[in-house]
C-alpha cells in the first residue's frame, strides 16, 4: 500500500515524511565531507530529559548539529530504578535521529550505582542495544561511593567520566582495559581536569573531552573544546591526540 493511499487527506504529513527520509538516506559528497571534517565536534556524554537533561533527544541532537557536532552520545543517568525505562527509548531515538549529518550513539551513564551492581546493569544495557557505557566517576563535587573508579574500570565500560582525584594505579588499569578517562566541560566536575590530565599522561591512559551537557547552553564548539583541553595543562599536540581518541572510540559504535 502506498503512502499516498494511506494518507490522501494529509499532504503536509506526506511532505514531511519524504523530507525526513530523503535526509536520512542521503549519502552525497556533502555528508561524506562532514564526517571527514576534523573541526567538527564529537561529544559522547550528554543527557536528555529521559534523565535530568532539559531537552528531548530530538532537540538535543538538532542543537548539537547546529553548533557543529558530527557525533553525539546520549548517555542518560541510569540505576536499577530506571534502566528498563530509558534504554529502549535512547536506543530508538538514536537510531531514528542518526542521519548523514550526525551520528547519535545510544549510551547510559551508571550514576551513584553501588559498584557490585555494575556488571548486571551493564549486561542488561548492552543486551538491549546500548553501545556506549559510561560510569559516573568519583568527582570531588558529589559524594560518589568510594571505590567507584576502581570497580568501574574492571567492568565492560567505555568511558570513566569525571574521575576526580583518580589514582595512578587506576589510570594504569584504564590503559590495560582500554577505557577512556574523561576531561569534562562541566562546571564542578572540571575542577580536577588538571589532575586527570597529569595522571593520565603519566599512565599513558587515553583521554577524551566531553561536555556532560544537560541543556543547550552546555554544548560547545570544537574551539571551546580545544581551550578546555589546553586549560587542563595539555599541549596543543596532546589536545589533538585527545580529539583523535574520541574519533577512534566513535568508530567502535
Ligand atoms: Zn556524571
Ligand atoms: Zn553525565
């Protein structure tokens, strides 16, 4: 049955449907150029209103595209109470919102979860389509359960977010387990960026920069991202390595 036959009295709906699918399916030179453009932003840690973010996934992704993103991870806060609610919605939204213009990675951020529960929640998330698993690390501005960093790094995660005063020992585990440590643009969590950068450098751990955005004003340009990384004490060359780490991690998804 054709679309026209199913909706003969709604021409505007048909137009929107066609535009939507044309954009989704486009694989022309422009989009190839966009994904190859190294000046565009990759930000793998953001929140929608499926947890405590301000925006619908649709608006979050649209805002991100408009400010110069080529990839975004939607990684809403999860614990045992809401994981079954948010996972299918994030997976569905990411699939629908991914286009030739921007890649949307379905993620979760396990937040203030007792570390003993990490393995079962991660297993559940991955089995249900989550590609990107983040753990809310031991930021100094919240009373995160001590030992969260160490336990998370032994689990099947991709990023340890805002790991606060992470130890050299834990950073070396991150190297062994190929887990990225996060520099963050988020106020408060970013207070230890300098420490995280120094310890990661000493351990040779991979760093990435994310925004942990909860609203439209938290999304940043690539230039601002560069400034934040430089502000953590890294050199420009090291900052480019941070961006490369994000690109490499993105390829996993
Ligand atoms: Zn967090
Ligand atoms: Zn977060």
